[in-house]
C-alpha cells in the first residue's frame, strides 16, 4: 500500500497550522511577540483578568480550597484511590499546586513524597521519568519551576501521559506566561501558586476531561467544521476585509462545536495545534462567554511565545449564530477597535448569507461510517500530516455512549504505530469486540475500527474505498487555504 501527495485527502502545500507530530519534543518555539511589535514595548505579563495581578509574592498558606467540586476524606475514601488516573502539580520545592481529585492540603504528605523522589534522583545527576509498579504507571515531568506527576492505571504509555502533563503545564503557562512563572519562584521558592491560579483550576479540569474524549489530543491535530469551500473562503474574506488595516492583529479564529471554521493569520505566523487546543478549551469551559457581548482577556500561547501575552477579544457572532470569534493581538488597548471589527464581520457574513450554512453545520449531526456506505466500519480517524487536520465520522454503536472507550482504543493504536522502541507502519489487531486497523504513511495516518469478524483483506479493501471518499469530500472537510491579513 503506497500513497502520494496527490492522493492524500486534505493535503496542501501551505497550512494555517504548523504540521506536527504528537511525539515531537515539547520545547517552546522561538519568541515572536517582540518581532511583531517591531521594537515597541512588549505587552506586560502582569496585566491579566484571569489572575490576581496585585500579588507581592507573600505566603498564601491560608488558601484551603483549590476550586475542586469534591473533597475526599483520604484516610477512609476508596472513591479517591479507585480513580484510574490522577494528575498532580507541585513546585520544585514541594508546595502543592493542583490535584485532579481531592484537596491539595489533605495531600500535602503525598506531594512531599513526590518532591523527595525527584530530588533524590537529581542528587545522583539523573532524571526520574517513570516508575512501573504492577498495573500502575507513575510518570514524572520536571519543568522548572514545576513538577508534574501522572499516576495511571489506564494503560496509556509514558509518552502519552507526558504529553498530557505538557498540556497541563502549558495551560498554567497560558494564564501566567513562563516569564512570570519563573519570576515568581525566583523571588520565593515556597510561594503558593494557587493564589494566582484561583478559578483557573476549572480550565485544567476541563482540559484533562477533554484529553479523555477528544481524539485531537491523540493526533496533535484539529478537526474542521464541515463547510463548502466557497463558504469558508467567504468567511475568511469577510474577516480579512474587516481586519486587514488593524495594526498588530496576529490571528483571527472562528470556531464552533470544538471545530475550526477558519483561521486568518498575520503573514509568516502559524499556530501550533497544541495552542489551538488551549483556545478550544478556554471557549468550551467558559460558559459565561455566551452571555456577554464580548470578553477581553490576556492569553498566552505557549507554543507561539511563552514569554508574553496576546490579548484576545472573544465573542459569539450573534444570538442567532453560536460560532465563537477570537481576535488576538499584541496591543492591549484596542478592545473597542476589535469590537467594531467584529460587528463589521457579522454584517459582511449576513450580506453574503454565510451565517445560515454555519448554523446548519453546527446543528447537523455527523453521518456515521455506516450511513456513508461502509457498514463493516464502525468508526475511523484520518489525519493529514501536512495540515495537522483530521476528520472523523459520527459515533455509532457500541461507542455512542462510551466515547472514552473509543478514544482509549485510538490511544493504544497510536502508541503501537509510534512506539519509540519498535515503531510500526501497519497494524491489524483483532479482539473479541472489534478489529483495529492502523496505518502510518509519509502523508497521513489512518485508524479504523471494524466489526470483529472482518478479515484482513476485507479491511484493506474498505480502506482502499474510504480514502477516495475522503479525497472527494476534502474541500468540505478540511481548511485547505491559508488566508492572511
């Protein structure tokens, strides 16, 4: 089985997203904000309504709650110990910062143990990355000034858990910037970071839930809202027409139902899928956005530039169109200008009759593979590598009410293809419940789940028919152009 660029659905020479692989290293991209500002003053990292900007780095040991909705009596609770995955964040000095379940203060002893393990290994000039104990995997990530730990019985690999810890670290960075985070601990190693993250735990909680149910995190890619290419182009043109003369506007992003509608960008700059995932998480987890005219907030995109804030004008298009528009700039005093631009965009979209197809796509359930003419195929993920975009059909039984199980199957298949010790190109695995077919080529990845009695030859034959179908629909399923201001 071979593939060429022309045969790869969704492929393009230029992309709105940085083509990436989930297994790449997680070093930050080179700083870009200073370059965009062309020598002007860099936006202040102290100016944020997501955090308390009036701190003076004094101790905050009186903080008792982390915003979690559930408290556990850890001395007697089996509910807490039976959780399949725990995520912890602590400072390098062992100060509790975040726990996925329970209250950090009641877990102070546990945070101390984790910090001691990391420190003891460091004292031997080594790095603690993971501990395997029966069916439990402990994964450690030391990203000074923080330590992040995952304790999992889910069967996920070290690489996959490390990726999730990176997302948590980047979520924290998005609220503070890496520059400010480092500055805090330079002043006081025992500082209680929960002081600044108060209210932000919901973003981390939602992000971790997202990782369990969204294949985008597995693939390090983004799914687009299905739209005719002419409609998508008209939407992009409306944004460009309203925003092209606004100085230092870096990105304009329109999204809906956790899917990308369009992304218009300043020339030379693209977004990393991981940054776009944080944007999706912000919108999805902030219900109040739907009830306000607009929201103006600093927001750091760690893979774009971890050192400073962009400023985001966030609003839904209209009462009769629940697509969310984000205008991101390096200027912190242009909220009114961006509000005017947003109104112009909506007016242009109404005149060009673009709101109706957006609403129709938002309201229409995705067709299942069965309904699309592939009865033996339960579900699949197709990722185009050159655009970092993917497509999946609607959910079908037996996964309609168990998306977590489906994503776990894809995580396992992804790990088989990308295992560092033994990477594979093609995997066919049968169990009593399903057949999982995984294929990694130079241009795309495909993961398909079939009925359990499907034979290898039949699966390959169906894949041979599936790829041309996706290719035929690519103009609707993918964001193939890369519009700029």
